[in-house]
């Protein structure tokens, strides 16, 4: 069985299509936030970003003061990056 294609193989470099570069979205500013009793990084992320799955962004910004995501305590002041 012979499977040949009539289409010309073109690499992106040889085609007339533009290749756009994509840069990651980096925090523009960092604000501080005072943790309230019962809050977690998950709940803070949901409250601030409207997305609880972004808690690792907050954790990464506070890696210098948090040993783990579970060590957050009421009255801690943490950094909240704008995304």
C-alpha cells in the first residue's frame, strides 16, 4: 500500500505565517495581605484571584517565609502578586 500525500511539506520558517513569541505573565506588583483566622492559601487565592487553583502563585511569592503551604497562620502578613 502506497500512502503519498499531495500536500507540500512546509516548515514554519519557510511559510509566510508569522510566529509570535509568548512570554509568561509575570506579576506586575506585589501587595501585602494580613491572614485572618481560618484562612488557607486556597481560600485566599479564591478570594483575591477568584480562582483557588492559583494558590501556588501566592506560595511561591512567600517561599522565603513559609516552609510549606500548611504553615500559614492568622495574623501573618503575606505577599500577594498581581497576575
